[in-house]
């Protein structure tokens, strides 16, 4: 099923994206039209190198398509200037990376508040929200700790709190459990789902893990430059929360 633009928070319209590898041009997306419904968790499956990360980068405005448009909440973000795309991403999108991307010289609390400080908000205004999120991810007592003193699972929980700190409508997650052991990954996944579903956020996740499939509202597979609808067993599997 392809959603139309009217009921999609994120909408790819006839999107194409290719990369040059040596003398070859490799197509990641070919004239793809697909929508992502507001409040839903969509899992995007595919092996390494299939273009999952590129798709998220397009959805966030980090990369530009060769052809087509990317609509988010009624705005064609690919038609914005670089500066305006950056501002749009800062205000509307939270991004969670596989390798955490925390700043090692900042404490846990400083990592969470920095993006909002860069957006012009005062520290005293953003600390209460940051501390509330740290409570929810179980790390309030580590607020003054530096990232290198945290486990991988703890660092990813901080990264989740950072992604949600500015109340984005959309959360993009690129293999968020790919650098964790299985049990820690399950707990981080449960935490992410709880925090996004409780607030009605739209979650789009790139993953190669089949264990995510039963948890998603919708599953798409990257194949031949298209996003192919795949069946799942949504809501039949529960993960142990953190």
C-alpha cells in the first residue's frame, strides 16, 4: 500500500538518488513514491549497502535527491536552502545513530542540552526537560558523567534522550541497536518504542535486524531501488523495558 500525501507526515514523491562508484552509477532509489503515516513506527529493512542510511539522510534533509520531492508536514524540504533545511531539521527531526555520536568532552547532561543551546535557548530553560528525559531513560544519576565512562547501552540511551529533547515530530533511527549486544539492544529498542509511542511521534528506523519486524506498525524493504511493503506480526512481540 502506498499512502497519499494527504495522510502522510513524510512523503517521498517520485524520488531518485544515485551515487557514482568508480565508473559505475549505483541507484539507491528509482522514482520511488511512498508515504509515512504520522504516529506510526515504520521499519526499513535491507542488507548493509542497500541504501537504508541514505534514505534516512534524504528524509532528514542531510542529503538531496537527484529527482523528486521530499515533503514533511506540508513542506518540500529539498526545495529549501541549506540554511533553512538545517533549521527545519533542528526543529522537527530527531536523529539516532548506530555509533551514538556523543561529544566526548561534554557530560551526559551537556550532550543533551547542547543542540537546544545552539538553537538559541538558555541553559536554564532546557535543563528541566533534559533531566526529565534522563529520568525516563534511567540515567539521571549519570548526568555529570562523560560518555567514555558509560556502557554502549547507556550511551545509546543518552543519544535517545538527546534526539527527543526538542520534542520533534519525527524520529529517524539508523541501526540504533546495531552496535549493542542482543539483550542490551532489546532493552534500548523497548525504551525507544515506549518514548515515541507514548508521545505519538513518528518513528522511521533503518535496520537489518529481523527481530524488529514484529514490533513495527509497518515494514518496508529496500529492493532494486524501491521500497517494497512487507508483512509483519505487529504487536505480537513484547520487549522487556529498560
